[in-house]
């Protein structure tokens, strides 16, 4: 599977699946941090970035900018 296809799948499925039914939840700061952590983990897997590459989350978001964000800080 190509990287662009995996990025598209992440953009369209990962967060919506994680947030399914969230309109019924009270999402607090800890929940947002957990969701962001899972999202970062998925992006790092898709982009083939290992922990020893020392790439910051900000650098990842510069490279990969999702079309929409479901969580607003």
C-alpha cells in the first residue's frame, strides 16, 4: 500500500473511529492527550518514523497536515 493511501486512510478513518459516539462523552484534557498520542503513533507508523530518529511531533505535523481536525484545543 502506498504512503499516500495510508495517509488517506488515517485522515478518513482513524480519528472518526476513535471518536465514535464522542458527542455523548465529556472529553477532558487527559482524553485529548490520549487521543493525540494515538494519532501521533499512527502517523509515525505510516511515515515510518522510529523513536530513535528523534523527530518532534511538530515536525510530523509540518510534513503531514490532515484536511480536518476533529479535536480543537
